[in-house]
C-alpha cells in the first residue's frame, strides 16, 4: 500500500483518538485544512488514488502502530469510515468509487 502522507497526516492530527476531538471539531478542523488550495489538491489527489489502490488495507489505514482513528470490524467498515469522514467532506455530492 502506498503511504498517502497527506491523508495519514489528517488521520493523525485530526481524527486520531489521541487528539480527542468531538465529531464537530473534526469537521471544523478538516474544513480549515481544506481552505488551503495546495493542501486540498493534495488530499483530493491522494483520496482518488487511495480508492483505486487494490492493495489498500482500510483497517491498517485507520489503526496501526502510529495511531488509532477507528477500530473497524472489517475492511468494509473501515472503508465506510473513510467515505463518511473524508470522501464526503472533500467531494460533497460525489459518490465514492
């Protein structure tokens, strides 16, 4: 699986359980990041690549040795979390691949 540094940075700095944000705080923080055109472009590109990457472990993306975002029960559960918390905010109204 590719590294996806912009997405992993979001997961560590906004969505990690160690940060302790409420969902509304997560959304506000993500929207602040997305106000920067360069960061938004990087995140959009990485999200599109992530959803096309067959080697993606959605569980590992959300729970690994570096951070824990969401302890998913399955790959589908983890992917749904990414769709709900990232894709739908970055690409509002656009169906995830």
